[in-house]
C-alpha cells in the first residue's frame, strides 16, 4: 500500500501545523495593537494593505514615456495582481478537506456529467458576491455580514432568525470539516485522526483568538497558495503514475448522462447558491475588498480556480473506477475512491496529499472560526463585548464543535441539511434587495423560511405516504444519490413553498393592517415608500472613487441605529 511510515506521517502532519502556528502567532504579534474593529472585520482595507507593496513596481512599469494604451494595460494587470490576495481568500474559504470525499463520490455515481455539474455549481456562486456585494455594501456601508443588512431592512426579529440559521450553518460546516479531517487522516496514514483534529483545533484557536479576522485573511493567502501549488503537483504525479484500463472506461458507464445527473443540474445550483449566503466568511471578505472592481476581479479569479480544483479532485473518482481501484473487493463506497486510488501510488504521493489535506482543512476551519465569532459578536451582542470576552469565545466555541465532530454522521449529510434550510430561507430574503419591493417585510421572510421547511415535510409525507418518512426527508437521510424523485422534490418544495408562504403572509399582513386602519380611522400606510435617507433601500449606485484608496478604516466598530420593519 502506498502509505508513508508512521514517523513520516506524524512529521508531515505536525510540522505543517507547527508552521501554520508559528506563522499565525508571528502575524498576530505584528498586529498586536489592532482595534476590536480590525479583529472582527476589515472593511474596505484589503487593497490598501497590498498597494503599498507595489508602489515601486507601479513606478517601474509606468514611466511617462509609455503610451496611454500601454499604461492602461499595465494598470489593468496591476489591478488584477492586487486582487490576487482577495481571490486566494475566496479560494481557501470555498474549499476544505471534505472535497476529497464528496467530489470523487459524485464522479463514481453520476459520472462526468455529475462531476461537471457539481464543480460548476460550487464555483459559479462565488460570482454572486462580486455582483451582490457592491449592492449590499451601498445599502449597509457600516456592516460586514449579511445579517446586519437584514437587521436594517427587515427588523430585529428577522435579523435574529437569519443570524441563528447562519450560526447553525457555520457550526455544521466546522463539524463537517473536523469530521472529514479525522476520516482522511485515518485513511491516508493509518494514524488515529483524533490527534490531528485536536492539533488543528489548538493551532487555529490560538492564532484566531490572538488576531481574529485579519489573521485569518493573511494566513488564507498563504494556505490558499499552498493548496493551489500542492494540487498542481498532486495532479501531475497522479497523472504520471496512474494507468487507465481502456476497457473499464467504456464498461463503467461514467461518460454518459443519467437521470441523477439531470436532477443534479437543478438541485446543486439551488442548494449551494443559497447556502453560500449563510457563509459569513464570504461576506466578510466581500466587505474587506477595497473597491468594487477588486471584488469583481477577486471573485472571478477565485471562481475559475475553484472550478478547476474541484474538477481535478473529482476526476480521481473516475480514475479510481477506470484503474480498477474502485469499487474493489469487497465493494467500497464511492466516497473513499480517492484513497483507494492512492493505495496504488507511491508513498511520497500520499505524503503530498496529507500536507494538502492539512492545508485545506486549516484554511477553511480558521475562516469559519473567525466568521462565527464576528457574526455572533455583531448580531447577538451588537459588538459591545469586551475584547477579551471575544477572544475567550473563540476558545470556548471549539469544545462543542470538536465533540460533535467526533460523533457526526456523513460529511455530505451535514452539508445537505444546511442546504435545505438555506433553500427555503434565502429566496424570500433576497426579494428585499430590490427597492421596488419596499413593501416586503420581515414577517414574510420568517414565515416563508419556516414555511419552506414545512412544505418539504408535507411533500415527503405525500410522496412516501407516511409522516415519519416525510420528517426524515428534512434530514435527507437517504442522501442525494437515490433512484427516485424525493431529493429533487425536496429542493423544489423548499424554495417554492417558502415563496408561497411568504406571499401568503404578505397578503394576510396587508389585509389585517387595512382592516385595522379602517376600524381605527387611521390612514392605511402599509404600502408607503420608506424614507429617502434609509440606506437599506438605497437605489443610487455609489461608484468607487480614487479617494477610496486613501480612506482610513474607522478605529471603532460601528453598528447602525436603523431598524427595519418586521410588520
């Protein structure tokens, strides 16, 4: 078996963690004087931090003698280079060690069609942050998470509702990440993955509690670059060392289309796009972008890179089938197809994958940690907590996450539960982004989100003929990969049902308010436009100006006094 020795595996794992710990603590020491605001978020600072490093480069490549066309081209190239750190952050946040299970698995089940759909469904939603990010930042300039705009637009009740869903989603993602890490270390090295989980929790908790979001942002640059480099190296080595049996390629049936593949073309875009709205780490990086242009370039680069990485990782499932490594004897699950393939390769190739796994997991996990703390501080405590209480929260949070991770179900099921919740809640939420829908209130968001889940239960009860299986469909216990229409129906019922319940709540609210106005002799004002000065309804675009590059971030954490309407 292509497996490093125990001493070599231990060295690879813990030296990698040690390097991340030293790097994180060193950066935290350099920024030891940062304010609470910088600990929680870095709004519109990313480009400003990087630009000073390229002042000499700009001067060297923009002498007065260059033509205006050449100068414009150089400026475009420099702008793209300046956005690379932001792109690396989106890449690091979008990936995680769980991709080593989920993408090879879908390749073994739905073939090339399913893999391409999954990779594109996971990467293309990043473009949404480049499109919606500027809109949200104009509507909520002092915020750094989506829940802050929700508070200003829909009121406290809707904001707390979305915040709870966001925190639960982040918790589930942290659990899934540690669960995946433990299983991967077990499979790759034969070591007890528990100790790697403990090491990662200690390392990321230390430097995240010291430096907060800023440390996560900087370390993600390093880890993101490492992941890209290691994946390139791993792909080359796997490609050179793997021998494909052409007879197995045809007989596997993985090149053709399938019913599941067509179903996934709807399920996965809906599930992943809506779920990304709950990932506060993406929104914090969106607000951290200095200008809208940086944001668009950064998300575009990240989209392309993430799509390539996920496709390459998923191809390992195809290779495992086409080399005979999977399904094996006795037949094994498709989720471990990558590891079955690695068993046929030299130990040093597995060593590369071990380091890549640690880098993937650490980059994703510290992003989730900082996102959860920043979201909780902003939404639950309005950023009024003492600096040291926030740092203590980082430490305390890790214990329930680690405990649940060690006893958690499959990684895919964890993702699917949060996907179904987001599919019911996000469609009714984003209606309020349009200034023409000023009449949409927080009541509709909450009722629509909960109603979407109720609709899934109703659909499942009707589809299976009993309430127990209808309730189980909410947990998607049979996964996505079934030979019926249950999962497809669930992801249709969630958003459609949510919208129907939302509009039903709107009609009921308007009717009640109209009746009350008539009874009390008041003017019916439920459909009046909001005040012009309310930024959560702002429609005029604010273009990034040259002055943005010289603006200094505020030294204090600001929270808006604006409160949207729930009714």
